[in-house]
C-alpha cells in the first residue's frame, strides 16, 4: 500500500481549513460533499499522488443513518490532524489479512470520483484512531491529479500510539514509505512536517 492522503478534522469545516492554512501558509482548494456520510471537505495537493483534506460534518446535510467516518460523530475540540489513509489496489485482499477491526469496504462517490474505503461500524478506527483507513480508487481519477500545485511536500508523518509496537508490526508488512514513523506516545496523535513555500512547517 501507499500513503494516499491525510485528514484534518474540525467541529466545522471553517475551523479545519483555518488550522491547515495557518499551519502551512497556503490556501486550500475546493472539495465537495459526501452525501453518504453527511460531511464536506476542502483539499490541498501535495504532489506525487498525495493530498490533504480538511473535513467536518456538513451542518445542512440530513443525518446519514450510520456512523460517520473518521469518528466525526464524536469529534470535539480544536481542529487537528486525525487520520491517515493508505491506498491499495485490492482492498478486499488487505481486509482478508487484517486482524484489526478496520471495518468493511464502503463504496463512496463524489462527482467524477469513486472509491471504496474502510469504515468501522462505529466510525472509529482501531488503535483509538491511530490505525489507517484503507482506500481503493476506481479507475484513474484521483484528487491529486486535478489539484493545483500548492508548493507543499510531505517530509514526514509521525503516528504516536500507546500500542506503537503492535501498530508497527501490522503496518510494516503493508507500507514501506520511509516518511512514515510510528512511535510510542501516551495518546494517539499525529504530526506531519512539510516543505512549504515559507520553509519547513508542521501540522498536528
């Protein structure tokens, strides 16, 4: 698998966007709405098939009748980096060998984009949110292709977890990206470092 994108959650989309733009010093681009989960987002291209999304509950969307992805039903507090999403070309094969409760592969679409992504029944990823979602895109369409160059490039993603050893053991067989570091920490949290037009910036 490969790192596909990072997600910054907020109590509102405005809060999530402001968090990203203040941290990185660049403007985010339009995204869209996800009717299946009652959420909406804005995006930032990071080059090389990678992007960043700011995401929140859409206040005008009807209740989805299911748990929202990325634990957004229970999200509270300041906007922050909450999830990493890894791309696979065979999501069913990944799930067949995954012992964690990563959820089923849910079919989602937005405009010309269609994909399947793992979403647990309660919306919460394993390891208290430190485990990545798996995503499989249909066809060749991908957000990073249509996003303009932001001048931001990921240097490193640090995933902290109290169960870092177990998480590392599971992920080392799946993702070999040298930019990803899993380390021990008292609570699950994320830190991403980027090269930006204003120099090295961090986002957490």
